[in-house]
C-alpha cells in the first residue's frame, strides 16, 4: 500500500511507461489511416480537376517584385501552360498561331516580289547575274580516269576548255586539252583521236559523216604557246563538212596520260547562215528618265528575236545586263536595249558606259535546235555620252502585270491580317 501524497514506486512508474509506449504505434497507425482515407484513398467527385501541387514561392523573386504586386497577381499575368488550357482555348491559340504565320509569309512574299520587280526584266544590275557578265567560254576539270581516282591510284586531272559555244557561218571554235595532277602541275598528255559529228540526241543523227579534228602543241593552228603541255584543236564547221548542217556538233576525243586513257567531249551549237545581222552604228536616246540604245539590224527571217549585251562603267567594271525580246519583221529594223533609270540611280556607275559582247538569236517555236544564231559582236560595241545621275529617274518599273500581281499579294496580306485580328478578338474575358 502507498500513501496518496507519496512518491510512486519505481515498479508502478515502469508499468505506466510501458502502457504509454504501447499506445504510440496505435495512434500513429490510426492517424495515417484516417489521413489516407481523407486524401489519397478517397475518390474525387466526378468532373473535379486533378489536384496539383502549388509551386513554392521564391522569396528572392518576391523581394524583387514591385510594391503592391502580390504573388497571385504575378501568377495571373503569366500565360497558362498549354496542358492547363481547355480544348476550346487550345483551338483558339492554334488558330492565332496559324494566321500569324500566314500573315508573316504573305508579307514576305509581297516584299520579295516588289523588290525583285523594281527593275524591268530587260534591264538588270550585273550583280544579279554574275554568270551572264561574260560570253560563254566553258572550262571544266574531271579525273582522266574516274576509276583510278576512286581507287586512289591516280590523281591525274583532265582540263577541258573551248573559246565559244555558239558558232555561226564561217566562224571557227578552238578546243584545248591539258593533263595535270591535284596540285595543277602539268602531266604528260596526248590526244589519241578526235572526231566531230552530229550530236547523238538529234533526230536523224548520222546523216553527216564524222570529221577528224587535230590537236597540236606546236604554237600553230590556234595553239597559243608551243610545248606548254596544252593541246589545241580547231573546228570550222563550214569548211570541214558541216556547211549545210544546223544544230549541235559533238567532238569526241580519247586522251592518254602515261598508262591512263579515257574519253571526253566538247559540244557546239552551229548555225550555217544567220537569220539577221547587226549593221551600222548604235543610236542612243535619253528619254523617260532612262537611256535607250538602238542597234540597227538587217532581218532575213521574221520572228521573235532575243538579243543581249553587257554594260561596263568607265573603269571597265561590269554594271548591267540589258536584253531585247520582241518580234521583228523582215528588212531593216532596230533592236532597243534599255538602260533603266533606277538601275543607274541605285548602282551609280561612272559614265561613259561601254556596251560590249552583244549576242542574239531567232527563237524557233518547234524543232531542235530551238534557235538560229546571229553573229556575236565581241568586245566593245558602243560608248555612251557622259550623263549625270540626276538625269535618270528613280521611279520603280511599272507594268499591268506587275500591278496585278502586287494587288493580289496585297489582298493575301489583308486577308491574313483580318483573320488574325478576328482570332485575337476571340478571347474570353478574364
């Protein structure tokens, strides 16, 4: 027996402690069970959104935020992630993006077309057509033996060049052949055989027998330097059996360097008699803010003629490419080459200008070849008078076709803008 106000014996305290320790696991397990039932274990009502964990606010960002701007206001200003948008909101957003892209594309198309057509097709800056600033004198390099080059057993290259592609009447064309290694050092070279004949793709090819072409390195027959390793061949179709032929001629040759040997070829387009001839002196007229150069021609065959020439400034720097593409009747006619005013104003060449290397042909509606060649005027043809830039117009080129296409492209821009504005307005109030 113990006193009511006395100390509890140690044995009694031990029994009470054990009883309390036994209750702790039960309390913990029971609390966990009821928490699980109230949160994860319980089913959410139908249609209720999935619970999401709230982001932990960054105290440093809160401190940097302006006074009076709460974290709730900041969250409302940020666009919702696509995954949190309703299907209707996602559809609206996709429609806005679609018309935004279409508007940008329509504006680019309009700007590109306007920029590309500010000059007329027949008068263009030389910088736009660097490949047309010189007459065609093709030069190419290829392995003498593709198989040996692929195997790595030889690096001998074959260099082929011709001084013209278009040959008319009594004109002759020169071909050159050279062998070299990958460092362009000369290698032994020999043209074993060469034969000129009609191109195989022509209808009724083979009607004219092939003609041998001789290649030499003697400094004669068109060869520039004797013994330099460059072999030169000369073909004059009118004098070598092709006086009545019109079309493409091919020169096929066999080339040997050491133990390697392979074939190569050259092509030329030949016209036995020109359909028209350039005659007389060029007439120049400054009119409408542009400079027109009139070339007199004697037309033997009526039809559509295409004529082109190159213009250099006073220092010999290529400036523009000018052309003519119109119908001409038989007899004495003039071909007008227009130097457009805005081209002069934009590129500011130094006068006088020099017209050079004028070539032309009669375009044929049917058949192969599709043209009959005029004799090319090689080198300088005409030097203009001296003009000031202020004498030329800065206005862009105008034509019914350009105005029509511009209006249609502007309609595309306006339609895309209209659709985008409608999509932007289709936004529910917050």
